[in-house]
C-alpha cells in the first residue's frame, strides 16, 4: 500500500517510522493544515508534501490515507478520502457520534474500499496471547472484566492538548480497552456511567491557562451481549501508575494484562482465582516493544487483497463510537443507556490461532 498521511502532529513521526519498517507499506505523501508540518515530516521520512488534502487526494500514487488529524477532524478527512477512492485507516475514535461513524462504514462499503480504525492494540503479541488463553478456556467462562485507562494530565507532555480534551478521556484512551474487550467478547448492550471533572482549569506546556469541557474521570459499566460485565475507567487526572491494564475474571481463574497498549506487556495467569498463584505467561511470539502503529495498516492491506473486513474494522470502530455515545448520555442523564449496533468480530492473527483451527 502506498500511504498518504493526513495530519503531521505528535504521533505522525512514530507512524512514519513503523510504516517504513513494515513489509508492503510505503509512505508516499503527507499533508497538514498547518504550513511546514508536512514538509518537516517528508524531509525526515520521505514522500511528497502537499499543501492541502485535496492535492494529496488527487495524487494517484496514494492508494491509502492514514488519518492522523485530531478527533474533531476525523470524519471530514475520512469521508473526503473515501470519496476520492482511497482506502482509509483512521486514528481513534472513528467519529465523535455514532451516526457519523456508521455513515463512513456505509460509504466505504458502497465504494468497495477498506476502512479500518484504531484502537488496534488487540493485534499485539501480549493481547493476542491473552485472547488465545481465553478461547482455550484457561480461566473458564469469563464474567467480569476490569479495564483501566489512566493517562494523567496529557497537557503535561502533549504540545497541543486541545483536540484531545475536546474528545475527552473515554474517547481518547478508554476506547483502547473497550475495543479489545468487545473484540474478545462481542458487542455491548448497555452502558451506565459516572463522570466528574476533578481539575477543570489547567495550563499547557507554554504556561497558557485553559479549561476543559469534558470530564477528566469517568467510570463506565458495560453489559455485553455475551453476559460479560466490564468496568472501564478513563482519566486525564489519575496518572499511569499500574492502572493501564485489563483484568479478566473467569470461573476458573484470572488473567491480568499489565498494559493494553504495549505489545510486549506482562501477562499474568492465576488458575485459582485467588491471585496467590500468579504466573507470568510466555507470549505466543516475542512481543514488539511498545505499540506497532503500522500493524493495523498491514492488516488493512491484506484485507483489501483478500476481500475481507480488516481486523480493526470500521464497523467495529463504529460500534465503539456507539458505546461512547451511550456512556456520554448515561453520565449526563443517569441510568443505563441501550446500545443496539453489532459488528463482525475479528479473527485472531494467523500466528495466534489455536485449537479452533
Ligand atoms: N499523540 C499520541 O501519543 C497519540 C497516540 C495514539 C493515537 N493518537 C491519535 O492520533 C491522532 C492525532 O494525534 P496527535 O497527538 O498527533 O495530534 P496533534 O494535534 O499533535 O496533530 C494533529 C495534526 O493534524 C492536523 N490537522 C488537523 N485537522 C486537519 C485537517 N483537516 N487536514 C489536515 N491536517 C489537519 C493538525 O494541524 C495537527 O498537525 C488523534 O486521533 C489521536 O487520538 C495520538
């Protein structure tokens, strides 16, 4: 796939590096709404810098757009790319409202184009290993999941926290474990949430004061169709500590993944459920250190070739956006909010397939 990056901000360099390292991907173009950013990126990583999205989309050598703009711009950029006949991988969330996310999935389907979206950390070695153990029955029937997405005050390191705070902690980081849990256990059917803003008035790296309008501490309870109950915490107040993991509780034990975003994360297994016999699990293959940002794009390329949905499908991402909508409605109005959409669950990666074949 020949990739055009749209949005050359904080994360773009890491995407460019992982695209360069991936078989079958090539960075051929970049653009950013701010002058100079795309030029800087291509000077380091190669490709052509375009002054506008329209110019990048007019380049026939670009067959795939990777949308790395801030959350508020995701829908407009993804829609324009699909309308121009490009496959798209979008950073998360696919959209800020479920209706918009569904519209993108329908557009991609109508045009016969591939659409994938982050979060795609399910594709990591540690995450695939945990999923395989679940499928193999290592902890029996899973009934409870605890997931923690505590990212601390992002303005302490991110040079432009505005669009991230506009999306809010659940849409920015809570989505990672939500995507993993729904891929593993199927769609959510209701969300009940509590949220509060602990520190509304903040300072960016330049010392400029700003206020946040989305809660910086949210706890959501998701009831999945399969019967699993998941409690997900997302916070831009609580710092990383040890609270970036997923813990699964089954009838026959516990699995504890230390970090849902780290492909070589520690993974512990207790077969008693008392947590006094935790053992470190060997991953199915050596884990990539950190997050391999290109992995979902490599899978998108294979999906297009094989005529299937990508594992981190737009359809699944749209369901995740409906969950975000339901969490938001519940934290505003109280009580459980129903979730109705579904998606085709992804298959494990070939090296992680087990007894099921
Ligand atoms: N920064 C991270 O560590 C990180 C990690 C994982 C995922 N992400 C996701 O990646 C995306 C980008 O994050 P970031 O931290 O790089 O943000 P950022 O604000 O640093 O960069 C976004 C860039 O997009 C550009 N942009 C905005 N609207 C545009 C448009 N319509 N056309 C062209 N360019 C446009 C901005 O000028 C900016 O340079 C977000 O969805 C975020 O959730 C970021």
